C-alpha cells in the first residue's frame, strides 16, 4: 500500500477483515432436575446480524455513507437514506459478528467517527469507530462449569482452516465460545479398519468471543486415509457430541475427511529461518549520482509525497556487507519498476527498472550479489493496477473503445479522462491507478508472464510481495501460484492484507501475509500502553490460532513499514520501548521483517514522514538499539526454537505489566520474558515438560539459568530476557553479526 489523500488516510483503508460466514447458532442446555435433557437442533449458518447505522448530519450536508471493515472501506458501497427531517441518515446492514470498524463519509469527502460510538486508534494514528456484533446466545454469561453450552460458538469444518498437516502430525481445530468449555476431546476412527483414537484437545488461543482448541494424530502426509470423527464437548457435569450438529453424547454421525485429498499449504523451507530487511529504495543509500533525479533533495530533507532523495540500486549493493553483517537473510524491496511516484506503486512499465534507480542489468547484478551473500531478494509487485502511462492504458486513452487493450480496464465512458472522479475503475478512485481486469485473458497472460521474465532478469529471486492483494480476485491468485510454483517451488508468495488472511492461506494462493494484526498487538501494549499484558498475549495467540503452523512460520511479521508510523515514534521516542518491541518481533513465530532504520532507532510520523533517509550515522556499538538488534538477530539465527518452534503460553501479569511465552522445537527451547513497567520485576513461571529441566543462557545479559519445573527470571525496568537452551545450536550459529558495518556511508 502507498500513501492516500488525507481523507483516505483517515479512513484506515485496506484494514479489512474477511467475514466468517459459517457461524452456528443454538443454545444446548443440561437441566439438573429431571435427568439428562438436550435441546437437539440443527446448527444453522449465522454469520451476519442486522445493525442500523444512524447519523445526524450537520446543516448543509448533501450525502452520507458508511464505510468500514465490512465493505473494504468503500465510501460508495453503502449510501445512507435521510429521514423526513433531512438531517438524520440511516442504513441497515447485515454485519459479520465480531469487531468491526467504521466511519461516516460526508459528501464523499469528509470522513468522521461516529460521535455516539467508541473511538479507537488503529495503531497507525487513524481514529475509527469500533462496533462489536455478538453472535446469538451471547446475551447470557458463559462459564465452563454451568452445565450449558453456547451452540453459536461451536465451529469446525473439513477444510484447511480446521484440518492441517505439518511435521508428521494431522491437526484438528475446534472453535467454541470464550470460556464456555471445561474440556474438549476428539474421537476419531479410520475406515475401513475401524481403528479408533481418543485425543484430548488443548486450548491454544482465546479472543473476546472465541476459544480455539486443537489436537493431533500422527500421519505421514500422503497415505490414503478415510477418517470419521466427532468432538466431545463438556461444560460442568454435562457433555455433548458435536459433528456439525449438537446432540447427546455418543450420538451417531460424524465429520468425514480424506486428508490425502486436501490441498495443505506447502511453503518454502527457507522462510522458516528468514530474517527480513525492508528497504524503501529511494531512501536507503545513494550509490550513484549519475542517475539522480534533476530535483534530487538533500538526504536529511523532510520527506513529502513527491520528493526524491536519490537512493538507488548501487547504494543497496554497496551496503550488502552491512546487511550480511547484521544477519539478514532476505531483502524485501519496495517497488523498483519505472513509475511517476517515489513509492513506485503505479508502474509505467512492469518490465523496466526505474532509470532513477538503475538498469535491469544492474538490478540483476544486485540480486546475484545478494544471493552470494546468503540474502534472498523479494520484489514488491502491484498487479492490481497500473499507472496511466502504462502502454495498455495509454493506448485506451488514445484510441478509446477501438483500442485492443480496452478489455484490460473497466472504462465507464469514452474518451478516458485522467482527472478527479475518473470515468474508469481506479484503486480507491485515484486517477493515477487504473485498476486491471486481471481475469481478462490477455491481461492475465501479461501479468503471469512477469514471473518468468523477472526470474531471468533477476537471478536468485527469492520471493514476491503482492500489494493490495486482498483486492484482487482469488481466482487470479490461484493461477498466479500455479505459475510461480511451477517455475520455482521455493519462491515465497506473501500478500498484503491488514486483517485475517485465512481465505488466502489454504494452500492454493499465498504462502504468507503481512502480519499487521501482530503489529497492532505489539504497538498497543508496548508502544502505546493501551492494553493489558493478558490482552496482548491473548491477541498474539488468537492470531496464531487463525493459521496453520506452516502459515504462521511464513508470515511476514512487522512492527513498522512504509505504511505505518515508526515504532519508536509511536512509543514517544522511548528507546527502551523500541527495544522491547524488537524483542517480541525477533522471538515470535513468523519471519521478522525489520523496516530500514528501525534497527538504529529511527523515528518518523505517518507516511510520508516514516520514509526519511537512512541514518547511517547511528550505526555503531554506541547505539543501544543497534546493539539490541544485533544480539536478537544472532540469537534467532543460532536457535532452532526461536526460528521454527511452536509458541507456548507461559503467563501474563496485569498488575506487574509482564508477559512470558516459550518456543519449542523438538528438544530445543526458548523462554521470552517482557517487563513493560518502570520497576524491576522477577517473573516466576511454572514450566511445561517441553521447557522444564534445561540449562538456559540469556542472550541479552549473558546470565546462565537452570530451570527445574519452574524458573525465576529477573527483569530490569522496561527490560526483557531471551533464554535459549544449550542444545539448540545449529549451523546458522556461526553467522554472527559484525560489530560495525564496513560498508561505505553516504
């Protein structure tokens, strides 16, 4: 995503959540008098619930609409109707259950929060109104001991959202209402053998509305298998069987699945170990004055939406030793195609490197040099739209309906006018970004052919980041994945989406997504201090529970990007809080992405201020933020548990403002403890078997600790500890960060 006009930025565009249209609604109860009695009802789809938006407009308002996460922040999707008084506007909509955000849009231009609603900060400086839509049956409190069950909370389906294969285990997930079940069990049998298994489920995550439970059985990932199963769910002294309907215990019926026929997600193995560095090319380093724009600005100039600083491919190439020394293994580059903008998200030519950055040949040399240094380059492609100067759209402008490219775009009338309120479909109405019809066969062929073209032009290409990817038809991404994986199964496909990305991570579209929900959780607790430790940990595990383990490992985790304010700025310049954010970024499951300059503590407000020139003067041992990143990167590279281990919830103390979690990969383990208080804390943790009875080293302080069935960890004010077990060394441990960059400065 790139910058938007002020009113669009205020709307928090593209922070959409995909509605889950499969909620179930019943309320089954056990009545203690009169023996066992169950209300047996079919479990019916109840994804949406009606809600009426009401807004009293100021005098002179001509139109009001409502836009939010439920309609992709589309200001034109849901216009509201005025009452007889001419000022009260209403619109009744079916809204997905859960949390949604919205704003009212006045006269198509002015975005405002609901004065009668709850206003929240989305973590990017945008103020939106939050609304919570509860499922049926949630009017009564829940308890795991009340002998009753909220049926609308139960959900399981026989697809990749709920069944997954990874590392020799077939895992089944079950969703229930938050704090509604005392226990849950998977009862499963194989046909035709009739071999049975009883698997207790563990609660792996909790949100404000739902708990997620899971259990697994061994499987080799390929043997033909026919399974029949159901879930036993318990509350108090009562229990039920759930198999799509809620029925008495031991009832006949069950889910059926042939797991060998499911398209489980398979991701490149290298992404599990990756440490990513993101570069905005114009702002990282100017290596050649020969390709500078005529109006190039001084490196320390205040960024605007249009000015250019002269960063280029040669500047990146000269700093490969810095990236390698830091311990980076993948480089995510914002767009490099020829473009009229400094962010280059609208391409004039998808096959040409912007001359102000360099040439195609120089870019190929860069990617080869990166791979020799052990760094995989990741390109950023915006296949949703082009610029008006792209050859196809330019031809449509010149020839109108007679153009052979007229079918590439949705043009409403001719001649085409590139101006405000364009007469063609454009990304969020911006005339500079005419939207492709990607399923149009000639358009589709052109875009898919880019994969082969850039694999030749950029040898060693490691992955492709897809801009505004949730706004492109899923059918196109299915074709795109076939094209990419058919050429190189190790190419990583990561999509931009600001919410729940489950629909795209079923094995047929992307490998991972930009993990903005993770960032939101870290920003709110660490940078802003607006949530409690328990809420933070709940949110981390909730987001983890959305995805399969391999999708979690392939997520691009971030605490900052070209689209967000700098983390340290959100923390009001506090270096210690910035370091706590880095601790979480580099120890949580997923591939951590470091936005250029965050490792030295750079600051910046919202786009474009977050795109300042790289501060090379801050690189060095005297910078505590830089040293902290060095230690964390080295720790992650030398720890199997930190790179690919499953997360384990250890505890959150709201009164002490501390959090602890573990990571486990086989016998290798890590424990992470965070103290977001101004006082020193000692965190005492009871450890599961996977983390207990091990010797640990704190990679930040050098302290050695031995854990029994519990452990006590001393934390300084606004400090953290990252304990790794002694058995988790790997070949990567020899790759330590250098104390200083030997690369030339600008």
